[in-house]
């Protein structure tokens, strides 16, 4: 039977989306810093010195040592590194140390673009903060949290910093207080990805205490599934769904798969099956 919309839950959805994009995406197109005149420079050819971008390797007509004010950069062009989605999937399957290993080189590579619109630094930096918090690394979590808040000054303290603090609450704090700190982050006043992480880790708290029914409800918690914007970049669950659909359509085109026909066929077949067939819990 076709699942109803009410069974779509952000905490589980993020992991599915991350895994799906990791499988469907090929090698990411290298990032470039684009200027208002349309010219661009490969990120690998740039370094940051104070508030200036400096060409460190002669490339495409740009000379070594040539400088540009950081604020003159219009946006970053390219594709999100595949390691980001892979790391998110690892975070949501209880492997934060493995996620950290994938994220650290991406964060380091893209750090100079942190204040440029459309960068590929902010998302992995936020995921790295979660990984540090899940690993109990308070110092590293605080340091990356400060970087994130400095890169997004308009919103004050970044919501992921609040998430990190909730995750770092010690085991000596009562379960009810730790659970409440995460539950407060699953409201519509927080971005979808923060709500999804909070719901997932809240479920883990209950699961650890063998309160399985409450864990299941926490995993199923409906977070914020609305679109929000980072500059002019759409973000959130709808945007991630759109990325997955784009990847799927590209994959189908490449392999000559009639996805429309097989979707109709599968929907018809599913209607013939009993609800929760095969002993499904969800």
C-alpha cells in the first residue's frame, strides 16, 4: 500500500536522501569562485589572506599573487562534495567518527569560501559540529560553532550551535532535561536539518534507556519540512527532495529507464498488498 504523507518523518528522511544522493551522484564538479563580471577562479587556485582572496597558482589568465577583495566574490559555483551526504548518512547510522573523517578535509578545503554566498563550506561545517558533539568533543564543537556563527552573522548564534550544546549535555544531567533540550529543537522555529538531527538523537536517548515506544515516536517526530533560504539558495527537506529527483532523472536518462511507466506499475502492485505487509513496523 502507498504510504500516507503522515508517515514521512524528517529524521529518517535525511538519512535516506543522503544515501540516495551518494549512490546516484558521480564525481562532483570542482568548486569555483565567481565574480560579478562572470569570470571565475578554481577554488584550488586560491587562498585567503585577511579579507583578500589571493591567486596562489597561475591559472586561466590569472597571475600568481593577484588579489581580490573577499566581498567582491559573487558566489561559489560547482557541486556539493559527495562526501557531505555520505557523512550525513554515517551520522544518522551512529558512526560519527567515520563522518568526522570524511568532513574534516571538505571543511578545510572550502573554509576560505565560508562568507561567500552559495558556498560548500557551511553544510559540512554544521555536520562536523554534530559529529564532534556526538563524539563528546566539546572543544572542537565550540571552535567550529564559533566559525559557523561568524560566517552567518545575520542570524546571530547559529541553530546548530544550540544543537551541539544539547548533544553535549553530560550523562549526569537527568534524561528528562536532555530529552527536553532536543525536543525543543524539533519545532517549526528551527531549520529542517536541525529538527531532523534533534529528533534522531532524541530517539537514541530513549532507545539507550530501552524505552522503545518513546524512541519510535521520537524518530517519527515531524520536524520543519518547509523551505528556507541561505541567501538565494533554497534549503531544507523540499530542496533535498528536489536534488534526489534531479539525480534520479539524470540516472534514468543515462540508462534509458522509463521511470514514469515503472512508477505507475509499482503503485498498482502496491495497492494489491496488505497494509504493513511483511511485518513492517512503520
